[in-house]
């Protein structure tokens, strides 16, 4: 379709008799038509027409996001940053992936300048803790724990406040770029990191980013599980996949919208979660918000 034909099509949304059919036609054109819808929104003074246009834009963006999430899943979900950016783009469709990438790279560079050859893993963690929690003052958002913003990576990087999962994601992304053997671990109600040294003489340990990088032993994790009256499960101690992390982030976001009394958004996030959830797998399992 030419630009003139697209604009003529959008103008027909004013006609209530054909509007439903036109909306379906526009929906089939995909995200490429969004700039024309935005231009039409700016030109109209009719609140109802503006709302119709806003709904169309959102639906097109949401359909595009679902498709990109399927592609990310089907290609292995290797890039954690991309997965979190896709989640980010649900609320902020214009979120800049490269800006996120640059922010993580800057943190990596600052930590790298303080690393030394042959450093003990505990000392490497202290460097990361210093850069992230002291220099950049990343911290738990205890005042607004259930805010959806805590799941938005670009906002956490801007405000320096997040939930356990997003704080761990930032830590993990930096650690991966430093080639450190650090992985995410799906604990019930809390997300932590595992440092699994390549040196067999050094015991693996865990990192609690919600407590400014506090180092925990396996015994500490066992005590935590016991306090929750749960049967120990090896999944509580072993690394999880990037797909698991983004799934958990989506669960957090869904719960946040439910607590904020926004059922429509919670329902849409549930649709995104379903794309990453295998048939028959519990949508809630034993993971609380973190």
C-alpha cells in the first residue's frame, strides 16, 4: 500500500459502520503502520478516535513483541540481555537495546580495570560488589517492592533500585562479560547467583545481590530451604537457564500488575509468559516474587 492509501484507510476509522473491519485490516499490516497511526493521533482532536488509535498501536506493538519473544525462545534464548529487553519493551516499546548494552558494558569495564590475574573468586566478587553496590549504589527497592518498574532493566539501571532478580541479572550480565563462572539459581521467593570456580580446590558459593552481594555457602541455602519448610531439591542449588530467568521476571511483572489492580496488563504478561512456558508446566510453581 502507498502512504496515501494507508492514510485513507486510517481515516475510515471515523466511520462506526466500517471501523471494526478497518481495524482488522490495519492489524494485519503489522508494526510498520504505527508511524501513520501516531501521525493520525496527533492530527485528531476527537478523544474517542485517539483512544481507538492508541488501542490499535498497543495491539500492534504487543503482537510484534509476542513474535519477537517466540523467535528469542526458538533460537535458544542465549542472550539474557535480549530476553530482559523484550520484557522491558512491554511497558516501554521504544526502549533502546543498545543503550542497555552500553550501560552493562560500562559496568564491565569499571570492574575489569580492578581485576587482577590469579585473583581468588571471593576477591573477584568483592570487586563486582564494590563497583555495583558501592560505586553505582545499586540496591533493593524496599519502599516499592511490588512496583512494575523493578522488573524494567533500563529503569533499574537509571534509578539504581530493583528487586532481587533484576539486581542479579545486572550482576550476572557483567560477570558473563568478565568470563566469570557465575550463574543464576532459582530459589523459592529469592533469586541468587552461584559462583562455580573452575579450580576444584575452591568450593562453590552463592551471592545474594539483594543483600549487596553477600556470600552464602551451600549450608546457608540449606538452612533457608528448611526455614521455608520445603523439601530440599537439587534445583535450588544448581544453575538455571536464561529462559528460566526471563520466565521468572515475567512472573514477577504479572504479580506486580495484579497487586497494582491492573488485570488487563497482568493478563497480557500472562500471554507472554505462556510463550516461554512448556505445555503442562506450572505457571506459578514454587517461585514467589523477588
